[in-house]
C-alpha cells in the first residue's frame, strides 16, 4: 500500500495532454475567376498537439509542447508554417519546444511563435486565419516575395530559438526571442532578435512588438529586416474595440522597401455567439513603387457548445494605385484589383 501510494503521488506531479482542433468549411471567392471548395482552418487552424508538464519541486517545472497543423479537407500537413506546399506530410512546425518555468518566468528552446507576434497579433478578431484575417502579420516569404522577389517582413514563427517569458508584473509581461542563424559565415548571419511587451489589466489590453531579422543563407531576408508593431483593445462589455499597426522595412540597392498598415475592429456578443467586424489598410512601397489596399470583413461565430462552433465570414478586398499585392485566396483579382468571398463552416476543439 505504501509503494502504491508513493507511486500515485509521483504520477500526480506530471501530466501529458493530447489536444487539437478540427475546422473545415466551404469557401466561395469571386474574383477574375470564381472559385469554390472545401477549406481547412477558416475559424481556427486545424491542429494536433501534445503538451506535458512535470513538477520538479521548489516551484520549478519542466514542460514541452509539440504541435503541428494539418488540412482537414485533404489530410495533408501543409499548414501552419511559411512555405508549406500541397501534399507535404504532417510536421510539428507550429511549435516544438522544451523548457523550464518557475518564479523567474519561463525559458524555452525550439520553434514557436515570436514574442512580437504574440504581443500584437492577438488583436486580430479573425485570429490570423480565414479570408477575414489581417494580412499585417502575414509570413514574410509569402505575400511580398511573390510581388517583389524580396521578403519585406518577418515570419510568424522562429526556429532554432531561445525564448524567455517573464512572470506577470502587475499586468505587465515581456518576452524575448533569439533565433540562431546556424550558418558558417558568422554568428549574426540569418539571426533573429525580437521582443514583445504586453499589459493586461481588466478591460484594457496593450501590446508592443520589436523585431530584427538578419539576412543570410538560412533567412528569407535578402537584406536585414526591421519591424515593429503596436496594438490594443478595450472591452466595454457590450462590445470590444481593437486596433493595431505594423511596419517593416528593408534597405535594397533599388531603394527602401517598406510594408505597413493599420487595423481597427470590434466584437460584440449577440445571442450565443459573437459578431466580428474589421477594417484593414495596407500600404506597400516596393522598389519605389507604391501600392495600397483596403480590406473589410464581417463574421459571426455561434457556439453550439464549449467545444463546437459554427461560423460565417464575408470579406472584401480592393487593391489601389494599380497594385496587385493582396488577395483573399484563389481565383485571382478582377481588373479593378478587387475580390470578395464567403466562408461557412464548423470548428471543434478537443
């Protein structure tokens, strides 16, 4: 009995949890050509993960998280990371970290979302997914590289990273990431340094992000990229107002490339669900050629239970000044640079 009791106490000090999200819906896009199909991760990114924690005593804990994205519509793993290609297998590229936590905060090693992204992208009411998402926090090598063959902003996640997250100081927290470039040229080549500062106190929430990504063989940056972002929200009870701004720039021989934009949004509880509405303005200056775009989105998420929701989203995008930098997805843009789309679907968390 004594041995069994001791064994049970030891097991109670550690745990491993399997978790995930299954999200899929139907998307219709009206552009140069109409496009429709079943798409995954429109409201929440479809994912599968494992997380564990072990109490080491004295307030010290060990933890790990490994998490990968997948596409529910076709079953492949091309989800949750920059450069994902159709048909790729499941990979733990959303997060793969191991760390220690205590009164000092938390130290982690591995791949994860940057502290700068976590500090400010949380004010996107569409959660950085679906046709309504803000493109301010889009991965660097995806949108801008197609227009100018040069990344103008950083990626959402950083690999080979050492991360520190502070404890809470009366609502203030900060996080730091250092990503090793792991090149033979020099220690600074392809390296990443970023920070995020947040303040959360009652209805008020604020966030600031700062980033530097060096160029090199293991980086999307052809020249060093500097970025900063600022966001905030205030919950009035009947509605929550949110806003954000992000700017990134890179110096090139042809001139300074710059990507910036701002974002205003609101959410409001209606019945058993939540109405979401947002407006984005994007402004790019690529090789001294300027382009602008406006995006509007409105959606509704209805909770069938704590784990299952149904949702619908409408989005409209209009490129200006002859630029064709942004789209909502497949189908291409109309001659006036516009596109609109609708998504309806189901999300289940487990």
